[in-house]
C-alpha cells in the first residue's frame, strides 16, 4: 500500500512541476502552448523516471530501466485511449466521467507495470 501512495505522491508532484513549467514557458518565455506543453511533459517524463526509480521502486538508474519506463508509459497511454474509447463510444458514459475513469486506469496500469518491471527484488 505504501508503494502505491509513494507512486501517487510522485505523480502529483510531477503534475504540479509539469504545469509550472508549461505556464512559465508560455508566460515568461512567450513560447507557444504546444511547445510549452512539450517541454513540460518532457521534463515530467524524465523527472518522474528518476524519482520513481529512486524513491518509489528503489531500483537502479540505467538505460535499460529508462527504456522499460518509456515502454510502460506508452503501453499505459494506449490503455488510457482504449478505455476512453470504450467508455465514450461503447458504454456511452459522459465524456468527463470517461476521462477520469480512463486516467484512473492509466495510473493503475502504469503502477502495476512499473512495480513488476522496475522494482528491485529485496530479500
């Protein structure tokens, strides 16, 4: 349970930092919303990898784990898109409720995959 709370905490901090970078890039540096979004998400991806590896999963920082992390994020995003399509187009849920449900699936899916593939076994 504690590992999931650490995962959620890192994700929340990552979201705040990413949004801050996006807003600062737009407001103070005059970058477009799209370029600002790119920098915010790029920083967030790198930041969350390091913090999750060191704090959440207590594993090793290396290229192999980074590639695994990128694949996990990609697969989790695909699960998000699939579930969003399912909720909106097949079940006919409200689009806002569908976003929240799909985001929850993304978080759970990425957590389970990270826990399985990134966590160092401690005996």
